[in-house]
């Protein structure tokens, strides 16, 4: 079995950390683009799902490199720097 990419694993684990959405907001699709790694995160009022990116247009797209994503995921970088 091939080794899994740590950045992809971090994205796929986002639903485990989801605490619930704002009930006033509609479902939102975030596209996370880390070069060759591309996933959509769909946030609902009470749900968070990670899916492969497809032809659906995202509401927001986050583009960065895998190292920066891992630093943001670990809390050592805010993403604003």
C-alpha cells in the first residue's frame, strides 16, 4: 500500500474537528487546492463533508502549498502571514 500524503490526510480529517455551523448560513463549498491535492469541503448547519473536487463551483477557494497547509492545520501559522 502506498504512503498517503499528509496534506490530504489533514484535509480528510476536517470533519472530525467540525463543531457545527452557523444556523443562519446556507451550505457552503470550500475548495482546498494544494497543487496536485484538491478537495472540496462542504459545510452545512450540522455537517462537514470532504469530497473530491468536481464540476461544482466552490463558494471559496484556498490555494497554498502543502507545507503551508500543514502549518496552518497544526496552528503554527494563521494563514494571514
